C-alpha cells in the first residue's frame, strides 16, 4: 500500500478517534510532538492528548458533537478533509450560554503525516464563524 492509500485509511480511523475521544487511537494516530491550537488555549497543545483536549473543549459546548467525513483528497504526506460537523449547543461555549440550537457546519482541515504515518499538524479552515452563526451569536 502506498502512503496516499495509507493516509486515507488513517483519516478514517481519525474520524473514529475524534467521535469517540479514544485515547489509545489518539496515541496511535498523532505524533507526540504535534502542536494543536484552539481559541480555548493561548499555548499549543501537543500530541494525541492535546488533540483530544480540543475535542473535549468542543464537547463542553456541544455534548453530542459529531464529525462526519464527507470528502477527502490525499497525497504522500497530507490529506485534505471536508467534515460536516453537527451538534446541539447545550453547554456554555466561548462564554455563550446554551441556546439549545442545533448546528450543522462544514469544516475543512489539512492533516500532515510523518514517515511513520502519524499526524504532525492539522491546519483548519476557520469553522468558528459557522458555529457562532449556528448558535445565534452572529
């Protein structure tokens, strides 16, 4: 199997990891020195646990948040993914009290892989505007 096919399979496992917050999968799929950024933390978060902290941050505002992989394009060291993210705003999110509104947001990410097939970086197109619009904050 070439790296392009490997990376596609890994992203499908990644979808399972973010929807289940599976720490074992996070360690398997994410490089320990990979930095991740979120509006909830001024400093980068690292590795699988760092990535899952972003997932937990989202779940604090949307307990039923789900990411659905709807499209991807891959090459030897990166995969571009289109996610449809859904959830219900049932917890405080970025200082905004729960509204009970359902959201459905298109999110785009680029995942970069090292030679061992672990995610080393995740560049996300800004989906925050769609989220804030969905809960009525914009």
